[in-house]
C-alpha cells in the first residue's frame, strides 16, 4: 500500500467514521442519561429523511430550511416517544425499553415501505460539485460536510453537557438517578430534553448521510449496527467515546476493506468480540456502569 | 375433579383435536398447511428466544444467525459429506450451541447491553460470512437440500411435515417447560429477577446466563436444521438482521415468559400478511410495530395475556 493510497483511505475512513460518530453520539446521549438503548435511532432518521425528500423534490422547499425542519421533526419525535412511550414503562426492565424502541423502528420501517414503497431513491446532496483535492487526498464535498457536522455536533454536545445547567443535570442523572431526584433535579423534563436532542441528531445525521447511500427503508440498518460497534469500542456511556470509536471504526473499516475485502462486513463482529474479551470497558469507559 | 378442571380439560382436548384435524380440513389447500408448518418452525426458534428473554432476561438481536448455523451445518453435512440426516441435525444443533458459547462467553459477563450489541453484530455479519464460504453455495444459496427422511418414510407432503412438526414442537415445549421447572430453571429465573439475590443464594450467575444462552442457540439451531430439510433451500439473506428482529417480535407479541406465547406470536406473524394479502405486505409491518409497542405498554404478556383474559372471562 503506497503512502498516497494509505492517506486517501484513512481520510476517507474518517469521513465514513463521522457518519457512525453522528449516529452513535445520539444513541449514547440517550443511553447514558435515560438508560434506554435506542434501536429506533436509525429508523427515526430514515423516516424523517423520506419526509425531507418529498419536501425537497415535490414541494421545492429550500434545502437549508428542510435541514432545520428535519432537526425539529427529530426533536418532536423524541419528545413524543419519551412522553407517551418511555415514561409509562420507565420502571420496568431495560429489556422492555429496548423492545419499545425495536417496535418503533419496525413501525417506521413499515410506514416508510407502505406509504412510499421500497424503491431506492437518489437523495440530492447538500453541497454538490467536484471533489476537492488536498495534497494527495481527494474528498467529496458532501463527505467534508458530514465530517464538519460531526465535529460541530460534538462541540455543541460538549458545551451542552459541561457548560449548561441542564447538561450538568443530565450527567448527574446518568451517575445516580435517585440522588439526582433527591437533589431536586426535574428528571422528567431532563429526560424529555435529552430525548429531543438525541432524536434531533437522528434527523440531522440521516439527512446528511443519505446522499452517500440511496433512500430506502433499510438504509440506516447497517449504519446503526456500526454505530453500536463504535459505542462499544468507545466504552458505552461517553459521547466522546462514541465519536472517537466511530472515527476509528470508519478508518479501520476502510483499510480492512482495501487489504482484506473478504472480511469487510464481518470485521465489526471481530472488533466487538476482541473488545469485549480484551477491553470490556472500551477505550474511554469508566469501568462497568453501575446502573445497567 | 372440580367442574372448572373438567372444563379446562375439555377445552384442551378440543384444541388438541383441532390441531390434529386441521390439516384434513385444509386437505385441498396445501399452501395453508405450508404456512402453518413455517409458523411451527418459527415457533420452535421463538421458544428458544422466549426462554432467553422471557425467563432469562437476556436479549438476542441475532437469533436468526443461530438458525442459519444450524441449517447450514446440517445441510452441508448431508449434501457434501453424506452424513446420516439425524446426526446432521444433531450436529447443526451443536454447531449453533458452539457459536452461542463464542458470542455469549465474552458478552454475558457484562451488562445486558453488551449482549444486545454483540448478538446484533453476529446477526448482521452472519449472512456475509456464509456468502464468502464456498461450501455453503455462497451468494446462490444452497438448493435441492434433500427432504427430511425418518427411517424409510420421506416427509414430502405438507401434511406429513405438519404432523412431524407438531410432534417436534410438543417435544421442544415439554423440554423447555421441564427445564424451567427444574432446579436450573428456577436458578435462571432467579437471575432474571435479581442477579444480586441470586448470587447471594449461591447461584452462579454467569454460568446460568451462559447455559440459557447456549440452550436458546441450540433450539434455534434445531429450528434451522428442520427448516433446511423442509424448505430445501437456504439463502444467507434470509437469515439477516431483519429476520432476527422478526423472531424477536414474534416472541414479544406472543408474550414473553409464557409457554404458549411463541406459538401465538409465530402464528400471528406468519398469518397476518397472508390474511392482509400480498399487495399490502408492508401494512403488516406497521401492524407488527404497533403490536410490539402495544404489547410492551399495555399487555406485557402479549397475545397469551389476551387468551388468559378471555379464559377468565368465560371462566374456562
């Protein structure tokens, strides 16, 4: 492998990894505060992307407005899910909560297939034009947008979690929900806020990454599996871990796909088994989480 | 015997009679019996999942992978190595159990979330692994798998398969029920309800989780092996993540932690699209999604809770 190819693969891997990071950060944000593993993250975004598609192609709404609406739609979905589904079963086992999100994901997939059929559609990118050449590295414009979006999202999440009162409340809930309630933290509204932010990220992520795939009811499936792999690698329960884990998975995946194409899609299983055997707390985990 | 006991016996007898007579009613419509056969195969796999989730409190998002391993192992042994069919089924079950050990061992010592992710990774990569192997027929799938043979009796007609599957289903259900009522079964349920209490009582939590997981994988392997010799065709894409989610949905809708739930769930899952009709197949996905949400929120024991409520209403 020449150094040019290596650089190209690595940088492109970073842009792929940014996709997993975007999805993974939303999942981890919800997971660490509300203790729900949201398997509907991908399909929430998928369904919103369908709505966005028709807004852009049929109703000719400007792209930037659609982007904002998609984020808002995600937030609304998150609010509704938390208020009308999660809240009433919170006291039950985490299995029930996982099952609810699986049901939600099936519902979105069924609705998308039923309303819009399963034919793959091409989704226009946010920015189009020739790929940009930086030294030996060639990058598509949309890929750069995704990478920047992941970085900006991470920055915003960091500021939210560490510089706002609500963020501190969310972090304290993830440490000890009972103590947080005793200290007067309004946990229901923090839960709703976190679900809104997390699901808003689902809308944003899906809309930004769909031009790399094609719009069909299953397009977020594999992305979500890899986002979960990234979360395990990053140490489940840290937004930073999910972001870095996503980037690493993206880079390794690209290099592996070039050198050993045969294990391209199964390597994440290998990654998970190795991580669980060697480094169960992940790269940035703080040991076993107590609340699970 | 009390009068309600007699009545219950009568109802159970009526159900058993219905099960046995049903294929004769649909004698001319073998497609319906075919659907029932598929539902029974799914019910077997789902019973394993029910054992795992409903009684063990563990989740598997890649259970179809164990079916695939069982099916492919059995089919390849018979087709390529001309192994005796019965031994091939046993090998398929063992192969699935072995994979259960490989996945379960690293993830079961951690929290349930890790098992969810590890099984999901297995479920989404199994199709790819099978596709890359030459012996499994790769991307073309395995075709012309021989039909199940018992002694000198070939199970070619749907009706003969039906009775065979009813027998297998009953055996699997009895084995699972007896396991749950045994010392190990009580330990498994104790682990589900509180790991801390269970371990304080001297239950080896990690070992029982692993046993449950391997057991569930073996049952899925059995279902997969029977599937291979029934459908006579295996394709890796049929065992992907979405089928794993389907199995999971069947067990949730049927009712987790109930012994008849898997049958109800599998029947609902297989029959609803048939009833709705081919053109509206995605409407059934919508209904499945809603059913899962409804089950978790309002009917934690799914369809079997519905059955129990009807039973109490009719005082059966």
